[in-house]
């Protein structure tokens, strides 16, 4: 199987589903973990004049958990150049809807001018770093 096909399969395996509030623990406030801003329920996206990289995920999504270390490593590697934000689709459905999230993991690259590019599926760290580099230029 090619990587692209596997990414599509893993993304479709984590389609958004209806969950109750008891399905996932929700943080009381927005926090920062390993250089990643973790949005709390009802929180707004941070305002920045840098590239913002949004990781849409859920605690029940296996591919999302597999991708998290690559996202955190990129946040460390590109600290000061970009803002990395983790968005739980169950806690922040309005933001997920705003970005048209239909499958996870879903990464959106938001430029300071407001333009958005999207990538859906898992990715190896080296490939993800190359994507970040592409959007930093």
C-alpha cells in the first residue's frame, strides 16, 4: 500500500462521530504542552502574526495519537517561527466546523494573511517538517 492510500484509510477511520461530554476529559483552560497550545472547550484560537499550524484531533483517534509526537517535535523545532495549536474536535466543534474538518487527523496551515492550506492524514516526522518548511516560506 502506498503511504497516500494508507493516510486516506487512517483519516477515514477517524471520521467525526457524535460523543457525549462524558466521552472525553475536557481541560478547564487552554494550556501549553511541549510548545503546543492546547485549546480548551470554548476557547478561541490565539491571535498571531506568524504561521499558525492547527492539529485537529480527538482522544479516541488512534492515528491522531500516533501523529501527536511529530506535531510536538515540529512545535519545538519551529518555536518562534510558527504557533502550533492542538484542537480537540469534540471539545471545540465550532472551530473544527470553521475549518471544514470532516476526518482526523487534519492539519491546517493558516498564514498571517488568513489563507489556509490543509493536509488530512498521518505523516512521518520528516515529511511533516518538510510541510511546515513549505508553509513558512
